[in-house]
């Protein structure tokens, strides 16, 4: 019997813990609502001449509704050795009770608790983005060890380990596919809703979903270094960092509270002698001043708005490393872009394949690709990929191959002598005879030219280009429409830079930039435009990203760029920059609305109190109501 009871007790305890955990995030709201019920009960008791029970009920409302805020206020006061808004509210509520206004004091506590619950809701809503992300990463992986499968915790995976990812499972860690082909849903990482087909040598990321085929993946990063974990860390960092506006309000709050308390102390004495008010009226007006002069709405003007905007951005794949960077985006006057991997795809593609008239173009392409297949050079890879798409034939194996460093390759294939490389690798008169100046035209278009020679005869020419991203033009146009000056900084030649700049429609370009020169150009832009952003993806962009007012990194960029940047575009989607700026402008607009509204309400209520036309209940409702309205206005930023 005892053995049956123990599991039941354990199960009941677990159920109780689950209920408590589910209630915990809503504890403040539940306390505030219960406080409201107690106030209503106290009012009804008072109406029925049960004043003693009414006072006890109001005291319970004070304790239950005000506990969280009183605890927070006292802890901050002791920690910072400075009074705050929470302490003002405690004093005001106690003061109201002292002069017999139990209902008003309790209502003050109730609305203050309700506004606090709303602030907590905003924070929880923002934290929900992280919790949702954390839930996406599996805790276990299926390790392949000497042909055997073993389930282990993801933290125990090492670089080089092989894991099996079955259809329908999430990838537990970043890695490279070494066997298998499948379609993966990468929405958790990139925000892209369309699944991507991947096969051998392709990268996979933790948290993405393997939709069909089984994959054998080689681990390439430790669990804490995955792109997924970096996203979580970035959002957490963003929530903890405060914007300049928030820091100013927090400094202002401490001084303002002292001024209010000094003014209230004077107000409790002076009007009695100067204006002939009764002591009861003097103390009553001082308590109203304590309530209405408290800067609750002003303090709540910024943080909820900032957290809502950060949460909105994270949902769209725009990660801000702090409120300061989000705030700065709205002040941008110019943006500098790296070329390779930012405005362009960062991978060369074949744009033109030209052969001598009368020759079999497919045969020349097949044999050229067969030779280049032995090289890991990006141009060689681009040519092989181009050939595989164009021809459905198996590549050949050259008998001999010699790499001529810096120039090209020489090979023997099927008793033919082949030579593939850049223009200077060949006799210039033969080049001129074959191309008839075409290579100059293609080079002026920003293309890299490679010639093909068979048995000492030029038989073909290939043009490569780092293709401008399809969304680049639209992104640049959106920024220009927002009044932002765009400039491209690149280490490429003048011809290539000119062609890419013309295609992407940037306002200006600077070619042949070394990393340190990029920094100098960004500094120069800051001198001319005050607030400048830099967008990049490579190690060489890191110094410039750090120098700019706002550094923006492409999500697929290097670790150094991601660490240095202030904003990360997870989907490598350039139009998101304009979205981020618009979100920043909306946030700053809402903060201004909140600040102006809250100051106006405070001034109006203070003036009404001095004119003796404002009663405590209306002062409480006006003051705390404005705080709730400010927070609700901030929550609009959660919507797209």
C-alpha cells in the first residue's frame, strides 16, 4: 500500500509545482485583481456601516496589491541609496489612510499594481521570444559511434562527431552534411518560410527542422557557439542594455523624487499660514500633490516601448544588441556598405561562356570544367557548378595537372594540352585576335575574365561576376526614400566597383579600400553626416563596424563581424535595414508621445490641486490612468 501511495504523492506534488509555475508569470496581475475585489468588498462594508471590517479589508488590499511594488521600491532604495517612484506611491497611500481616505489609498495601490502588472506583461512578452527560441533546440542528439547509435545530451557533442538526424527531427547542433539529402525548414534561424534543399557538404544549423531524408551530420561547432545560441545571447543582451533616454529618465527620477518630497513637506505647513487653509485641508492637498506629482507615467514612457520594439525586431529576424542601438537607428543620415557578401552574393557566378566560331562549345565546357574540378578556387567551383547545370554529363579525369600559382593551370586531357587562366597568362596578340576587344568590355562591367587554350590555340573565354543580390536595388531605394545617403566601400578595382555601384544604385562608391582605409572613410562620413551606419559581413569589415555609430552585420557573416556589430540581420535581407530604421522611428515617436502626455498630465493635475478643484480620487485616477495609457501606447510596437 505504501509503495502505491508514494508515487501518487510524488505525482500530486509535481502537478502542484506545474500549477505554481504556470501562475508565476501572472502573479502581479492576480494580486492586482484580488486587490480590486477587496476594495469593492471594503466599500460595500463601509456603505453598510461596518467600518471596522471595512478598514481591515482595505488593509488587506494595501498588503496584497502593494507588496510587489513596495518590495521592489525598498530593495532599490537600499541598493541605490536613493528614493524612487515606488516609495512615493507607498507614502501617498499611507498618507491617504492616515487622513481617513482608505478607499482612495487602496485605489491608488490597485491602479499602481495594475500598471506594474502591465509592465511585467511587456517584459514577459519580450522574454517569450527567447523562451520560444530555447524550446526549439533539442536537448539530445543521436551520436554515431563505431556504427552504433547512442543518445547523448547536446552539451556532450564535440567538433568532428557524427550524428544522425532523422526526418521530422530538429537539428541539435551546427554541422556539415556528409551523407544524405533533405529539405530543411530554417524559419527559426532566417525567418524564411520556404524550406531549403540541402545535400553533401552543405551547412545545417541547430534548431532547424529536417523535413524528409535522413542526414548524417558532422559537428562543426560546440553547442554554446552555434548560430542558434548566438541569437539567444543577442536578444538577452539587448533586453538588459538601456537606451540613453532610459538612462536619463532613471537619473532624473532620483532627483525629481527628492524635489517632490521636499515640496510636499513644505505643502504640509506653508498653505496653512499663507493661505489660511485648515490643517486637514493642507495635509489633504499635500497627499494629493504626493500622488499627482509622482513621475510614474514618465518613468514608464521608455522601457516598455523599447522592449516591445526589440521583441518586434527579433520576430522579424532583426536582432538589436541593446536599446541604445535601436534608438540610434532613427538618427542615421548615411549608410556605408561593404560590397562582397553584402550588396552582392559573395560568390562568383559564370555570366558569359564564349567559344571560337565553329567549335563544339559543350565539349570545350566539359573538358574545361573537368580540369577546374581539381581546384578549390572559387572561380573553378563556379565554373564546375555552371557546367553541371548546363550539361548532364560526367566530368572527365585529366592525365596530368600543374598549378601555375597566381596565373592558372596547365593540364593534359585525352592527349590534348590545355591551359586555363587569366589574360596575362597568354600571348596578348592571340587574346586580341580571339576576343576582338570583348574582354575589355566585359571587364568594364565588373567581370573577371578567364581564357581557355587548347594545343596553343585560344578556344574559349569565361566571364565571372559576383552577382548583386536580387533585393539590393529595392533596399537601397527604400533607404534613399528615407533620406539616407548610401555609399559602397570595397577593396575591388575601380571597374568592378563602378559596375556594381551602377547596378545597385548607391549614391557613391569608393574602390580599392583596405580594412584600415574603410575605417578612415567611415570616420570621414561621421564628420560629414554625424550619424552613420556600416553594413558588412567579413573579418575585414569588423573595424569599420566598430567605428560606425551603428554597425550592422549580415547573419551569414563571420563570427567577428557578428560579435562587433550592434544589429544583426539574420536572414541576410537588406530591406530589413529600412524596416529596422522605420521601427526605430516609430519607437522614438511613441516615446515622445508618452513623455509629452505624461508631463502634461502631471502639470495639469498639480495646477488643479493648487486651485483646490481636484479631489484625491480623481487625482489617483488621472495619475495612474495616464501611466496605464502610456504603457498601452508602448505595446502598439509589438504589432508589425
